C-alpha cells in the first residue's frame, strides 16, 4: 500500500487551468518510440508503423465506481490506469499510451489532484505507458476520471472474444474473488468507523484482499508469457465483472457452450477464510465478485503442454458445442446453468439474506 501524505490545501483556482495541467503533468516523460508528440499541442501524434492499434476507454464516477472514504486518491489514479491496461492486455496487445481526463469540484485542493497524478505516474512508469493527453474541467459535485488506453500488436497476435472452439480448454490467470472480499472488509471497517471514529482497523489478516481491491495489477506479464510460450489463445477477455459474466461473453461471442468445474476455480486461502468469516459462499464470490483484472482465455487442446507446468495458469474447464449450454459442474457433480450476475446482483443477494 502507499503511504498517505500530510494534507495541506491549495485552491485549484490559484493555478488556473493551464497552470494546473502543467503542474500535474510535469513529472511525466515519454518512453515509447511510437509517441512522436505527447502533451502540449492540440492533439498527440503517434506512429505505430505496420502494427495494429487497440483502443479502450473507461469512465469512473465518485460514489458509483469508487468511495474516497477508503480509497486513497493515489490508489484511485493507479487503479484507473490498471482498469484500462487490463483491457489492452486482454487483446494480447502491448499498452503504449494513455490519456487521462478529469472533472473535479472545488471541494478538491491541488494536493488531492497531486496524489491522484502520483498514482497515475506510478502506473505509467511501472507499465511503461506514456501519458499523451487528456482534458481538465470542473464538476458541480464529486470527481470523475476517464482514462483511455492505446496499445499495439501485430494483427495475427490480437485475440478477440469470438475465436473459442468446442473442446478448447478454458484457462484463468491468478486467483479470483479476492478484490470483492477486500471491498467487503473495507466497507465493514467504514461502518465500524462511523460508529466509533477512534477505532483503529486491524487489516493485517486481510492485506492480500485489501491490496487486490485498492491496488490491482493488470496482467502485462501474462501477455509476455504467452508470447514466450508461443501460445496463441483462441479467445480472451479480462475479468472485470466476475468469472461467470466473462465466460458468458466468450461463449456468446464464440457461439460455443462450456463446462466450468467448481473444484478447479483458483482461490487464495485468505479469500476462503474471509468468506467463512462473512458467511458467504466462496464459489459465488469467485463467479460474481468482479474487479479481479485477471485474464480468462481459451486454448486448443494441443497447446495444453505449453502451459500445464506454469503456476500462473489454471485450467478451469472446457468449451462445448453451443447447444449443450453453459454449466458449472459443482463439487457434488451437479450441473448448474451459468447465469450473468456481476457484482450488483451479488449485493442484491446479500440484501435478501
Ligand atoms: P484543448 O483546449 O485543445 O482541449 P487543453 O488546454 O485542454 O487543450 O490541453 C492542453 C494539453 O494538455 C493537451 O495536450 C491535452 O491533451 C493536455 N491535457 C489536458 N488536461 C490533461 C490532463 N488532465 N492530464 C493530462 N493531459 C492533459
Ligand atoms: Mg481540453
């Protein structure tokens, strides 16, 4: 986790718009060969030679996508970049540039935006992407942040959602559900704090979960690994909404069905413990939790040898003919249809209990 700084408050109106942009972007430098011109003109100039370009954008709204009462701004900046890079990596492309647009109310001092940009800078450096532009405007209430990410790849390397074939293996990276349980822990601490503002939360048993929620990492390493292994997935997607809805996207786009095996879904021991503590089913969380930013992909069976020994990958099922439908095979060997729920539905479930 990042350390918080002592707050001081400089009003944004002291700088003016251009002074603010200059101030926030002063520490960013250009590292990508494809960036001919970054910040400072009417538009950035990029040159991708004979590579294809992938482009993706996300908008994050205070109170909807993040809660600043437990999300430090530095983490928010970092995460806003990760969310987008994850989409670029899900195309099996290399991320190269980002733009960042913000709308801020006058409730935020300059120091808050410095924190936000410190997180963006950290992400840009760690993932080797150039900040090449953005927009800055005011909002009547709250903070909005929109990041656009560009990436590049040879056309034959790009992986879409529509290439899975029956009998292809379904593979996931990392482990699932931890980010959602991290959010549950943070929400619980927030409620405790409301009742007793002097309480000191002990997050020690939950460090992995909280880190997965507040400082997710996009799987740039997996794109490299796939390349090193000469493994070309037949379809791929990143897990932002939860395993079940991402599986449905792959199945629908590829016109196949699937069998997903409950006992194969990779879970972290800390996540399992906290599910017990919260009396919530760990498979349900893994299926519907979201915000894991892992990669989910399919490979043809003959490529199994290439990844079977690698701890980054878990085979969790296989694709089937479309008419067979999409099913979870439980530990008790029951077949349950997979339905799209996402994490909003999960919240509704809890409300019913
Ligand atoms: P314009 O009036 O043409 O929209 P701006 O004054 O908004 O230009 O922006 C000037 C330069 O600063 C542009 O290169 C723009 O992309 C960049 N920029 C503006 N806001 C941001 C921001 N929040 N983060 C990074 N770059 C920004
Ligand atoms: Mg502008």
